[in-house]
């Protein structure tokens, strides 16, 4: 388990990310307890995975939970060269969106199969065979105001 990581953004339409290490993970389970706080209505915490390391023009997957006023949601993207491809999203009240609320995020990536869980509830499972390995990062983003995400008890288990 890692030490808790606090990340904040306070500029309009911005995000901050932190690579968890410099390993290229192919098949893995990622797990973290994520607490958030926000002064804005649209903000979130998330995970970038199977990234080539180029957040601007590279390739990666991004799973995030979002705070919308009393309408928590999740979203999974595939990003390539400035193009966001939405792989799925949905409102889900399993996500705790209260100020200081904590959610447990688990990502399982095995071959083309991608699964995302929040608080032990499966949000999405799909087969999408664009990326087979890459870096993992934790992130915070927002539309406006100030938003913080604290990632605690985070770990990655490489699958063989």
C-alpha cells in the first residue's frame, strides 16, 4: 500500500495527475480508497491506465467518478491523439458524492477485458482491445472552483 496522495486543482477546466510508478502494466488489478472534496458542481477523481506516458497526444484509458449536484456518475474513455472515445458512462447512486465522501475504486484489466468497480459494485465490463500495457496514474479534475482527491491504501497487483 502506498502513502496517501493528496492532489488539488483550482483553475478552470484543469486536471492534475500523478504516475504511481514507472512500470508498464499489462494485466493487473488496481485498487484505491478515494476521498474527494469540491467547491464546484462538476468535478472528479480518476485513474489513467495503460498509458504510453503522453497525456497530451498519446494513448490511454481513463476511468473517473464524477460529482454532479446530487447526481454521481462514472465514465470510461479511450483517448488517442486528442480524441476522446466514450466507452461508457452512467449515473450511479452507489458512488458517494458527499463532501469528504470516500469511494473504493477497483480496475481489473486482463487482455482486452476491462472492468471497473466502485464500492464493490461493477460499473462496467467490456472487451476493448486498443491498448495492452502501459503506465498508471491517479488524477483529479474539475470544471471550476477547487477540487481535491485523496488516494489512500492504493495498490496494483500485476496478474500473470
